[in-house]
């Protein structure tokens, strides 16, 4: 497979950093638009209950709230993430995500995930192929054994990559382009 998922233990912590890499059939714009499409996130991101954009401060930044399903007896989790993207001179695109301040009331039945770091690097190989590298550290909080939470995160990352590889090339977003993104 052209995908890989690795992790490393964070020093003096029970947390791990996960690094995922894969080759995707997509344009840069197609991928960025697909990642922001809250109606189709459930098709690729593992365990999504619902997702929506809370605000869009500018053309390259949004704040998204995503709820992830736990399974009995694990409580659902929610992430409220601010993501910003930019394009480098070599045409690669980076996306930086972090916890967002939000006035959104969090349902007391869910637990807020602490996203410590999250970063995408997307490099175009041809006009319809990109390599993505996604690295993140997140604390799912709550009362789950760390080994279990880490195994779940690794398994979920792998499923999400495989789903992305299947769904992204078929996406209607492949026909769209972003005015601020230069393709190869």
C-alpha cells in the first residue's frame, strides 16, 4: 500500500504523536475543498457523528466543530479546531490546526479533545497526484486507559487514510479550483 502510519511516544507523557502518509489522486484545490466539506466528512474521517463550520474568519481559515462517536461505554468526543492553510513557493500546501476558543456550548454528554498539535503537508507530484503527511498529538481526555486510546487513534488514522484514498478522487470538488492555490 502507498500509505503508512507511524507513531512515537512523547517524552514524559502517555501521549503519542501519530504521523500518517499517503499518496492521493487529487488536485491541491480538490483536496482542500474536500477536507472542508462538512457534509462529506463522515465518508472519510473515522467515527464522525457530525461536523460543521462554526466560523470562517478569512478565506484560508475556519473553525470547525466535529463530534466523534465513542462506542459503549465510551463517551462521544468533540473537537473544536481552528485550521489555517497556506501555499509555499514550491507549491506545497500546509495546514496548521489548533484548539479554537469557542462560545459553542458543549453538550455535557461529550468530552472535549485537546488537540496539542496537528499539521498537514501536501505536496503535488503531478497535476492529479499529491502526497500528504499528517502529524498530530491529541489527548482524548476522560477515563480511557492510555494504551487503548492510543490503539484507537492509530486504527482510526489508518481507516481515515484508506477512506480518503477511496472517496477523494470521486469528489465533485476535483472539478473546482481555489483562486489562491496554484496547481502544478
